[in-house]
């Protein structure tokens, strides 16, 4: 076990779990999951998603935490410490780059959530309001200055939390935001499922239709599982280093996965019944929450209130995930450049503002610049979730399975023998990490390439 390098850590296990759930629950749950379900056969997608999450993603999540807590430093330091090889430091740097790429488009969507929260507070989506939700959204994201302004605001909020530190910033805000998020989504869900005609939406969510489920749906389920659980981006390595030595990592992995998945399904239950109740096509795509929902709110009893609750939830979910992405970059820069937290956060914020601007403008004036048929925004999303996060996940399981090895893995998940983990479960988890997960990831990657 390496000596712990980080100074600021979570004060309690609950703080760690809340922060990790905060990272996991994000735009991926509220923005991406419902439209992926809509496009890939409803419950058929959910079933496959659940299977992948349980069998593959959860062990990878555990492997990341093992590297982080055992290594006790930034992702680069932790990889080197647990593997005993300097070369593994590159894996930590890849994680930092991955977070950077995700953050570049994440802050743009984060900015949209701020704008829509303010709109909802001004009662723009209350019942009876006349809005052209398509024109409103495309006009806003396609313009130059306004979305950049809101993205900058979102970055400032993230930096403010980061600069206060791990304990007082990340831990405190997560403990507050996470329970609130669950309350909000449950309230919206209750309104949605009690709408006349909502039953069709629930049936769609819970009755599998495999005729719309293709091989691409399988890849989408794997990618979404990684994205939603924040895997392959060194997030859990970073938070792992702040985790108390006494914490039961296996239990934490289970709690984080179950909470994130439960939240995604709750989000589906909050959105799909309303979509069906108003006779809208469920496979609307990425515009679902910014175009379809505002339209629905204006036609729904209590629509104005629901729009406020929904956009508060979307904003909080985006913010807590953004904090975790930012923290990976900040912790890495503090280590690599040997600078203070404040300086590292400032550098990250400046560079992110620039890359965020490019992503934002690629929805408007820079639309014509495409790489492999995708604008820069979509390309950042595609590359990070389909390529870099998968690569990160692969490096994690290879490092733990083949370099950390079984005795050290067992020692870490039992906290040096003080925490009980059933032996057969520990064996299965290690088997998945060493053999099954690498095979699944490699086969998937090859199938994307060829
Ligand atoms: N899990 C987040 C979401 O579902 O929106 C996205 C994310 C956060 C990915 C942090 C990776 C990460 F390190």
C-alpha cells in the first residue's frame, strides 16, 4: 500500500459515496439515457444496459477505486504506485485528457441548463405559454455569444466549488445536492405518471421490443454504461484517493451503481410517460429535454412548477458531474506541474473556456467544420465516450488484473482484512476484472473499428 499523497480527503464514507454518485448522476442520466432508450427499443435497451452495468461496469468501477485508494495520489501517481512501473503514469494522463474532452462539451450543455433554468423561473414554460420550442433551442445554441456566456457562468460555479477543496467544497455540496436530486426527480415522476395516457409510456419503458434493438444498440448500451458511471476517466481513481481506509469499496461500488441506475430509470419514468401522454415520438434524440419537454410543460397542469423542478434537477446533476471532471484535471495538474489547487483550477478554467467556446460555436458559426461527418461538439462527445473512456476502462482492468494482482486486490477490498467481503464474490469480481472485462472491451472495440 502506497503512502497517501493527497492532503485533503473526504471526512466520511457517506461523503465519498455522495460525491461519486454526484459524478455518476449527470446529463448522462437525464439527457442521454431517456433518448437512447427511446431510440433503441425501450425496455429491450434497459435490460441489456442493466446486464452490462451489473456484470462488467461495476467490477471496473471497483477496480478504479482500488487503484485510487491504494495509490493515494493523483491518477498518474496512483497508477505508478500500484503497478510499480513508471510507464503506467501515462494511463493517468490519458484519464486527464479524457476528462478534458468530456468537459469541453459538458460545460456547453451545462450552460444550456443554466439558461433553461432561468427561462423556467421566468415562467416561460408555464401552462398556456406560447413558445416555439424548436426555434427557441436552435436559435439559442446556434447563436455565438449567449451560449458561451452561460457556459462561462457554469465553469465559474464549478471552479468555485473546486477551489473550496475536497472536504468543504465537493463533499459538502454533494451531500446536499444528491438527496435533493432524488426528491426532485420523484416529484416530477409522480406528476408525469398521473397524466392521462401516461400508461403507454410506462409500457414502453418496461415492455421489451427487441425489433428496434440492433448491434449498434448494444454498443450504445456499453458506451452509456461507461459514461453514466463515469468510468475510464480516472474519476474514481481520483475520488478513491480521498476515500477513508476503513471504507468497504465493494459495498460502495454497489451503492454507486444501484443509485445511478435507479436514477436513470426514474428519469425515464419522469420523461417517457409525459412524452406518450402528449403523443410525441419517443425517439426524438438529443433535443428531448430541451425541445420536447418545454413543449410538454406548456400543455400540462402544473407545467410551470414541473419545468422549474426539472431544470433545477438537470442543473444540479450537471454541476456535480462537472465538479468531478474538473477535479480529475485539477488533481492531475497539481501533481504534474507541482502547483497549488487554486493555480491548477485557474489554468483548467482558462483552457476549458477556450475549448468550450469552440464546442459551442460548432453548433453555429463553426458548423461547417466537420471531422468524419460530425461537428466538433459531436466529435468530442463521440471520441471521449466511445474511444477514450473505453481505453481508460481497459487500462484500469489490465493494471489491476495483471499488475496489482490478486493478493493486493484482496487486501485492498478487505481494507487489510478488517472488512468482510464474501470470498466467492471477491473471486468473481477479480475474474471479471482480469479476464472477462478486457475481452468484452477488446471485442467491442474491434467490432467498432471493423
Ligand atoms: N457520469 C456523468 C453523466 O452521466 O453525465 C458524466 C461523467 C462525469 C463522465 C465524470 C466521466 C466523468 F469522469
